[in-house]
C-alpha cells in the first residue's frame, strides 16, 4: 500500500509544479498513517496527530522548492524499502532525515 501511495504522490508531483491539491495531502497523510500504525505505538500516533493536520501539510508543500519536494518523495521510497527489510534503525534514520529536510525546506532550521 505504501508503494502505491508513493506512486500516486510522485505522479502528482510530476504533473504539478507545486502539489497543492487536497488529494496530495490526503495521500501523504495516508502514507504517514501507515508508518504510525506499523509502529504499534498508539500514543505516538496521537502525539503526531496533535501537532500536524491536513491544512498545515497542504500549506507546507506550497513552499517546497522542486528539489526539496523530490527529496521528500525519495525519502518516502527509501523508507518503504527500509521497512520492507524490517530494518528499524535504517527506517528511523530516514525518518529523521525526512523531518529535518522538511524543516530545512521551510527555512525552520
């Protein structure tokens, strides 16, 4: 399912300079929800939901430069690969890089 979500998000990115559609934000939300569900940590999921929401994510992508957006999509793919190998440390490292890159894309670091 995560691979399918990556395919759909990448298709939107390929056809839109800045993916600002609610559909893109929904796909991204579903992707990250799969990760949170797989963690088996309900409290983590609740904490993430308290600090992020769909309108915030949607506004965030509007500020990504094309190279930052491409990097985000690459992170998504590599996270799927790491999870497929059941390599938690690799997945954790990628998720940390994904979050830091998102902050950098917004000038927050």
